[in-house]
C-alpha cells in the first residue's frame, strides 16, 4: 500500500521484498520506542530494530527521533539518493 503512494516507485521493482517466506515473525519490543509519540508508529520502529533494517518514513514525529532511538531512519527521498550513489 505504501509503495503505491510514493511517486516514482514501481511496485514491481520491490515485489520480491515482500515474499511470504521472508516475513519477519520474531519478537519486537514496542516499549523500547515510547519516545515515538504515536503508538501506531512504534511497531515500525520496533520491527526495524528487530530486523536490523532501515526505517523509511515521511512521518515528522518519527523523523524527529533520528539519532535518539537506536535505529537508522531515512525519508524515502534520502534512501533513493543513497541508492543512486551506489
């Protein structure tokens, strides 16, 4: 759903990232991310930490926690800029 909302991203390029066999089913620690004011957003930070993955977001409240909660947080634009450099 989110990828469809981001201009210039083609779902087909990312479809392999969402295979059922790659689904993360391990535990996540929502309580470690209480600094994120919206409880609905804490699950994304917790999943990012548990999976050792970058959290991509445009949410200002989540972005405000960069460098404070132990995970790498980038905007989609920043992430794309990094991919172009590589």
